C-alpha cells in the first residue's frame, strides 16, 4: 500500500499554480514534503517586509531552473499558506524538479 500524495498544484493556461506552506526562520532553505494540499518549504528569511515571499520566489525559481520573474505570488501575502503562479512551465518540468522532493505527483 503506497503513500497517497495530495495534489498541490493546478494547471492554468499560462502555467501551473503551486500551493505552498512556508515555514520562515528555518536553518536552511529546503522543500520538506507535503503539508495538507501544499508543498512545505522551509526558508531562512524572516516573515517581515515581504522577505519570506521574495526568498520563496528566488528559491522556487532556483529549484525549478527558471527565472525569478516566472514565479508570481498570487495569494497569501501575509499568510504561511500561499499560491504561486509558475509561468510558462509545463507539468513535466514541475514533476521532474519537484517529484524527487515530494514523491510521485498524482
């Protein structure tokens, strides 16, 4: 019996919406798995003045191998639960880059 992986993304015309749960003030930036219907990311940045949001954009861009401008915060500016639009990226890229960190995508 395999572990059930929750769908943490939705496809959109010009990209993918990723649901993310952020944990600021961590020891290092890392993806640690699934948190409910989101991927959980720990970030070194504090949750003040948008620093964690910007760090999340940079980190996701680095992990996905894309430009930071392709990662757009859509919801959750002041919340730990956020959604990011990953522009001009297909699901195969998301699966290839994030799959090893969170398990097989549904």
